[in-house]
C-alpha cells in the first residue's frame, strides 16, 4: 500500500501496483522496477519473498470473523481472490458497510458470528494496520458458518442459514454465491 509515483502520462501502473487518486501504490512488499518505454515508464513491484501480496482497494477477499460488536466486526483476511495468504491481515466491517440498503436497520449479531467465513470487498485504506471491508453487494457476505452442534450450516435465504442436523435457523448476511461458468 505504499505510495510510489504520481500517476500521469509518464508513469503508468503495472504489475504489483494499482492507481488511486492520481497516485500509483504498491500491492506487494518488494522491489520497485521501472520499465522505460518510448514515451512513458511502467511502474512495477516484484516480491522479494515467496509471497508478498497485500489487499488492495477493490479486491475480493475471504476473511474469518473473530469479534462481533454492535458497531462493527473484526476479521482476519485469509485469501485475496484465489490466493491463500502466508500471513493474515487484520480487517474490520463497519455496520454501515454490511448491506447496500436499510443500513440503519443492520444488527451486527444478526449478520455475522465469530468463526463465520465471509467474502468481502476491500475499501480504500482509512486506518493504518487495519483493512476496511464491505459486504454491501449480493455476492458478498457469509459463505460458511457453523451451528452450535458443529455442523456446516446451509443458506436458506439471503438472511438466514440453517443447521442440517437440528434444523435451527440463524440470521446472517448470506452471500449469494454464483456458480462458476455463469
């Protein structure tokens, strides 16, 4: 997430970088490489480690919910897209970023529980050392949850999941998972 260059006609974002608010930022911990072309330079970052990928704004991440309060839930980012991370990153989902509509009626405990696995979108960085996530899209939210009996719960609507053993329903902000190929 380190700012590298001003994004202009002479400096273009390349591999391992992204552009935001007129600047080029790094998505990797590594070495900056400037590839000179005829009229511009492409700014790239190459990892020095086996894996140095970090979450960037707009990325879809998989995270595990650790703490739920009335105003937010804390998470640990485990994957970026299909890439499993070698180290986790701390993140938070604020109450107003859970749903796209009816934001004032969101109850965090009815959306997430500790241990839930969620899909979320990374928002622009506002705090140092903590990523800000949103589940305010139909495809984002809880994708895996476990009941008190230890069973993997099954989604029954966009607001509920059900234990297949006890048939007890629990409220969640359920992700609408789209099958591959659609």
